[in-house]
């Protein structure tokens, strides 16, 4: 009971605190430099210089403390030895370049980056478009969304029942092998098949992320003004043209957002690999490799942090692209 | 009036006293087989109003068991011990220690991690007197004392971690009646074991169930195999050299042990599901093949904990049993036993923590757990009659009768090897990679460690 | 749109069919887990979940009675009993693990030394011997039976009956709700500023948010817990709320900003011309229009916090009054995991709440549509 009170109290305090901050700060700004009277012009200008910072202030504070600080901390550790005691320069990065597992991880990550965002977005778009046009759309949406609601441990078990392998002649408990053997083939150890196993792991992430893409894209599709669609239909556009020529261009921005978000999820992908193969049979990825070095056995923060920095460096192209977009919007 | 008040207090104490004792698994003083003297002696230490935190890897039923032991410490000293278990213990202890909020005492399932934290200065030395006590009072005591001694931040070796609770790894599980039906005998030497393996295969049956799958830790069961075989092909000194990497991973001796494992695991006729099933079968599902009808396999080499994954209702000693993973008769290496132990280490200067470690030395701490289930101890001062079931007793005998006792080598190697390259290397080996290439690969990783 | 599509019945069929296929593909894996959650551990490990609804042929053994069960019948020592459980039908039986189905029901097996065993089709067996039985343990009679499908709710009973689950449920809510609400509020303001206010460094800030999206959580754990310890916050609810807020902010800001940027410029500019303050614009125009985006982020953040175990164990601790649901469920699985049946049941219990949230939020996603059409009018 006491705890419920505490939680409720926090929500109220948090919400009120936030509102009070934004509202109070605004009020203060307006009192200091009232947007009327003789100096109105100058005052508005001044207030407008400060106001954005009031709005982004709390967020910047949180980001700095909870994300930027750990990143700087890791950057520092990445040039130090295993126990973060001595400065070793770029030794950890040099080691990375020579490490076979690291090369494997980079290649796998690139493969994931090519496949997963594209397919997730595609299926998400498909699901959004289809479910918006059928009577049982909400039910269908919920079912496609369901994988997102399952914890990764649950997902691990779910896919165990898909990919599991039993020797020839035994009852297969993995669905894929059951189908495969029904076709008269010998059962396969799916997760141990070189190269292919990466795709089997990707299937899991696509399965999860499609729900995300669908929800966001569906909201965007519904936001398309009716007139443009009706005009196209009057012009005799068939459903395909309607979808690809009229609708998709209008939600291009949202598609980019979904693509970017899933790309970042892929860069960080850890849980699925950790639970299902732990990077064995050539399925290692960067985030799991980092985890291995940071927490397994005798941790080596230097190497773990160096891998983390590489992961973050990989996002640079996306950042640059976003800066350019933001500049364009401003213009 | 005043007297009445004190009488009331006394009455309350009488009432609460037995109530507390009832929480203990075995009421003190009742069963004469226990060392109650040790418990009574503990009462001299008064730690009431004091508390400590204990972090360990045990969850579920294991958590109840460790708490039943801790209860005696609490009842005798009045201290309050907060146990919490975590299935990501390794990660949590590292984070907590680094961030400056460590538990008072931690239970390390792997000595390698304890050694690493000791080197970084997160563990408190327990005192050499306890190490000396171990050498004296544990079977193969010196090796247990060594297991808990690590380099400190000053570079000198100190005794940091107290081994409590042992696991036995050199066991082969089988179904005695299946052996009877087929007319097989329990092998007493490695030569016999290999002959039996060939005979079962010749009979058109499958001798072994081997599964290396373990989610994020896939591969570890194979490291146990290789370690056990190392001890059967080489001297204990060579084993130690291998663990310390003075005997390199690509040494012919190590390659030979890996290939010996391959003799069992890489032969389609010897393992259930064929050789390629080995790496992808989950170790928890693997023993189930013993109990199929007709049996999918006849033998399963695994540590003492595995019965928890047998089908429900399996009675050990009747429906399933185990024998010692035997040594080669032609090599004069005695009866080597591979095992593992959990290590208790103090991370703070909390006086309760020191008292708690001292409590673990008393026979009663061992006896309470062994009288329940799943606990083996090399403590020579405990009453072996107390083992909860005959199976544990039989294992205890193997443990006490070992001529050589060695710890799970992968636990002692650096984490990047023992919980990394060695695992993945064995998975690659089971998948068909050459033993020499696997050994060279692991050695290469080891060479890059500073 | 509906009316237009209505003119093409074949298209409707195609759309429905395509949606059905997609839904099936996406549901089958989870459905397998659902079925498995009603089976016991041995079943899960021995046969595929799709076999669950069919009568299964199983081969196992039953122990016959031992010496104490024998009776003397006309110079013979006899042990009787049954090998079947309710609902099972006998297909074959045997006396050796090598030939577990060596005999048909009704046949008699000669065990040697004057011993004979027969198992009748109804499952009753009769073990007879000319000399007295001395074994303390009965022999194994292997039976191949077909049993009707077996479902059990025991897994759910175990999960629901777990000690401390109610408490943990409460704890989880205590963690989840503030950890969902606070980041949304903070992010909404920041997103508005980043979308519609002009100030130097805006583009850089946007890029920084994108960059911070990729920060792997694992690397932040040690520095942040250390920070909490240093400022005296230690482990507790406040700490975990702050941590989740920090970790959730980049995605929140990113999603919300991108949504807000897409809102029609005219509305905001006309409001500015009308003399509305930024705060008023935000509250009266932006917030209501952004509801779908707010709702979708709320769903994601809620899910993430709900399913999280890592952040909870690091920032909250493991004692009973702080254990979250995922923690209790992990404890149920025991130290070595592998209890697939428990996992299956708990996965379903724990997704029920997020799914309810999703259903509830779907209303708001629709309301967003209405708000969107209002804006054009």
C-alpha cells in the first residue's frame, strides 16, 4: 500500500514537477521580458533565445548524465588496460583489428544491417496497409504486434520450438525440422549451419520488429489526407499505383524513421544472439562480443569498451544523414 | 510490578525461542548425528542487531537450501543475513563491485571470476589461518586452499575465498536395468569403457548421449570431458601446467585429450542423433535419451547435478545410477577426480561477514545442507551418515577416495578462455574442425591476453 | 476508402487472404509456445507441440509389484496389477528395453525360471512364479500406449502460486508507470523545441539524440550505478526511474520530434501570429495532435520496462520488497534454467499486461486519426 502511495506520489510529483518547470520557467521568462510594452520586440527576441533551452533543458540534462557520461567513460576505458589502471593508447583497437571474432562480428553486423531493417520495414508497411483495410484489422494488428510484447527469454524459447534439432529417426520437436523431414529430408541443425544460421537469427528480430514498424507506419498511413487518395482514384490509379505512387511517398519521412530506428536496434542486437547461439557457429555480433569482454569470466573493460566505441562509430553515417535532414527542415 | 514486567519478557522469550528453532530444518539437539556442539559454540558470538548481505547464483530450490543453512547462523548469533540470488550472478557481482555497492559476501560459482576481482582489489583477504585450516580439514585440503588463494592488488598471493559445497564431475550416468537387459557390465577401466562403447555400437545400439547446448554457455559440457580426459592421459602436474598455460593449448598432449573426446563424440555410431547433434542438443535435454524405450543411448557423462533434469519420478539408485568415469588401467595415474566448488568471499569489512566465513568452517553448516539434498563436502569432520540419500553418500565416497582431485580447469582459466574460447573451440571441434586447429585457435586467443 | 475498396470484391478477398497469411506466419511461433505452456516438461521434450491435440503413442515402463505384493494361488506365487492409467489404451508391451513392444496384449511371456508374465488388453498384468518372489523392487513392464491428449494447467498454477508474485506485480507497476510517464513528458517538450523552435545547435542536438540511440545499455551500467552510489541515491525506485528515463529518452525524443515535424506548419504559424505563447501552442495544439505518437511511444517504453530484468537487477536490487516480476519468474526457473514449461507459462502471463495496454492504447491511435482529419478541416 505504502509502495503504491510512493509510486502514485512519484507520478504526481514527476508530472507536476515537469509541468511546473515548463510552465513556471515560461512564466518567469514572460515576466522578465514581457512580450509587450515599448521593448516588446527586443524582449521577444531575447526570450526566444532562451526558451528553447528551457524546453530541451531537462532532456539534455538526462541525456548528458545517463548516456553521454557513460560514453565518455567508455571512451576513456577503451584506451586503458583490462582493469582500467594503465593507459595503453590504441592497443585495444589494434587488438580488435587482428581479432578473428571481431572481423566475423563486423561482417555479421553488416549483413544484419542490410537485411533486417529492410525486411522489417517492408513487412511492417505491408501489415499496416493490409490491416487498415480489413474488418478484423485491430485483431490482426494485435497478433502481429504480440512478438514485441514478449521478453527476449520468452522469444528464445519460442524459437527453440522452431529451430530445435533431434537426430534422424527421433521425434522432431522443432517445427522447421518437422516440416523438413516431412519433405523427406534429413533433419538439419539450423542454428549451426554456417552463414544460414545468421538468417535464422535475423528472422527472429524481423518477427519482433515488424510490429514496431506496423504501429508507426499505420499511424502515418492514417494521417494521409483523404483528398490525395480520392484524387488519385478519380484519375484511375489502380491499387498498386495508389499505394506506391501516392501513399508511400507521403509517408517517406516516417519510413525513414522506422528504418533508422530498426537499424539502430540491429546495431545493438544482443539478446537474440546471446540467448540462441551466444555467437557460436559464426554468428557473433558486436554487442554480444562486447558483453563477452565486459562481463564474462575475467572482464576486460579496455577491450569491451573499444568494441562499444566501434558500435557507436558505426552510427555516424546515420547521424550525418539526420543532421542534413534537420538542416533541410529548418530551411 | 517490576518483577511481573521482567517475567513477562522472560515468558515472551520462551515463546519466541522455540518458534525460532522451528524455522530451522533440523531442531538443534534433537538428532544426535549432527555436530550440535559446533552450533552451541556459535552462540557465544553475539551479532544481534547486525546484518550482512549475501549474493549468490542459487535460485529456486537451491535458494531455499542455502537459506536453511544460513538460518542456523542467524539463530545462533542473532545476525540478520539477507540472501539474494541472481541468474546473471557474474555480471551483477562485477557491476556491484565496480560501482561500489558490493554485497558483504558473494558466492562464486567459478574461481576464475573471484581471482579477477581479487586482483582488482575488490575482495578482502580471509587470513592464512583459514587456508591452513582447509589444508588440514578438507580431503585433498591443500588443493582446496590453493583454489581460494589468488594474487591480490599488491601482486602477492592471499587466501580470499572459502570453498563450500563441492560438485563431482567424473560421473557416468546409466540405467542399470538397461545394462541388465543388454547384458552389459559397469566398466571399471577406461579400456573397458571404450570396449563397452564399441560393443554397444556393434549391437546396433547407441552408447552415448552428449549435449553441449546451453544457450549462452554452449560448449561447456565438452570442456568437462576434455578436462576429465586430460587427467586420465596426463599427470596432475601436467594438468596444472595446462590450466596455467605453461603447457600450451596446442601441445600434442592437449590435442590428444581433445581427440580422445572426439573418439566418443565425433563418431556417428557412438552418439545419439549422430555427431552433429552433439553441439546443438541442449545439455538439459540430452540425458532424457537414457530413459526412452527403446533407449536412445546407454550412458551420459555429466556432473552430480544432472538428476534434476531426469524425467519426473526417476529414482536414483533404482531407475538410474552412476559410475565413476574410469581411468586407464595401463596408465598409472591412480583415480583422478574432476570437481568444482563454490567459493565464498568477503567483499567488505563487515565483521558479520568474517563471522559468517568462520561459521562455514563448522561441521554443522555442512551437515545441515548435506542432510537435505544436492550437497557434497570434502570436510573430513562431518558425519557422512548424514548424507540425505545413498547417492550423495556414494558420491561423497568417490570424492573422499580420490587419489588426485582437480578442479574444473575451465573455471580456473582466464574468463576469455574458460568461459569463451574454450567453449566455442569445443563447439567448432564437435562440428568437425580439426583438434589441432581448435587448440591453436584457443592458444592464439590466450596469447593475446595480457 | 472502404467504399472504394468495396467495389472490388476480388481485391477484398486478396487483402483478407494476404492479411491472414501474414498473421498466421507471425502467430504460429507464439502459438507453439501457448500450446507448450499447457503441456508438462516430459511431453515438451519428447514430442512437437503440434502433436498435443492428438492421441499420442507413448512407450514407457511401469514397475510391477515386488515381493510384498505377492499372493499365493494354487501353488503359484502371483503378483497382479494394472499397467494403464485412466484413458490409456494398450497397444503393445514388452519385458526388455531392447524390445519394449515385443508382445501383443493378451500374450504370455516366459521369463524363464518358471516365471511368466501376461498383460491383458485392459492393462491388467499377472506375474506368476513357481517360487517365492524375493525382489524388493518390481520388474519393468514396458508398455506402448495411446493416450488421449493431455493438457495441464499445472504450469500456470505454479507460476501464479509462486511466492511473492503478487508483491512483485506491484513492484513492477511501481517501476513501470513512472518510468513510462516521466520520459514522455520530458521528451515531448524537447521534441517540440527540436521540431519547431529555432535556435543555434538544433541540428547538432538532433544528431546527438540519434547518436545516443545506439549507446549499448551494458556499457552504462557500471558508471551509472557508481554515480547513484556516489550521490547517495544507492539502489532503489528513484534510481531505476531515473535510469529508465535516461535510457528511454533518445527514442522518445527521436520518434516524437519526427512526428511533430510532420504537423502542418500553417497551424503553428497562425497560432504564433495570433499571439499564442510557445507554451500555449505546445499544450493546445501540439500535444493533442501528437497523441498517436505519444501513445505509440508509451506502448514501447511500457513494454521495454515491463520486460526488463537487466536494469532492474542492477539499479533496484534483489531483495523481496524490490524484486520485479521478471525476477520472480527467473527464480522459478531455478539456477540452471531449462524448465521450458514454466518459461512458456510465464511468458504468456507476462505478455498479458502489455497486450491489454496495447489494446487500450489502440483507441488512442484511432483518435489520432480523427485529430489528423480535423486538422485539414
